[in-house]
C-alpha cells in the first residue's frame, strides 16, 4: 500500500479530519490533502511526526513492513 493511502486510512480509522492532522503538522489543510492524494512528497520530518502521532513505525508508513508497531526507542 502506498504511503498516501496509509496516512489517509490511519486518519480515517481514528475519525480525524485533515484539518486536525494539518494543525498537528503545522501546515495548511490543502497541503496535507495533497500529501494524502500523493500529489506532494511528504518531508521526512513530517513522516516521523506522523509515525509518532499514530504510534506506528516509519517503516510501516513508507511501506517497508506490514508491522505497525514502532521499534523500541533508544534511551537518552
């Protein structure tokens, strides 16, 4: 599944609006809509923020795995 479809499905499964996610990402709703439609590439820092927000791994979002669980974080 393409990343744009995954981020849309994650958002819709949680009954969130594009505007809500756009605010969390600090971007306009129209730009976020383009990310979901695959019209614009999502910057890496926003992919990371989405993965943290949804509690999934970046690998899951970009299609490298079907496992949603994120890796354990390194201790600082």
